[in-house]
């Protein structure tokens, strides 16, 4: 099962996708404008 985590910071959001606990497959940093798209 895939899991997506979003860290809601002040100006930059961090999004992480994991397949298992502790195994991050993909990680991205997005600003507010990119996150809203």
C-alpha cells in the first residue's frame, strides 16, 4: 500500500511517497503555487 505524507510548512511543502514504513520512494519540495496546481 502506498502512503503519501505532506509536511505543511510556512512557505515550502514537503511531499513524500512511501511503499513500506521507513522506505521513502520519492520526496519533493514544493512552494505554495506548485502545490495548488
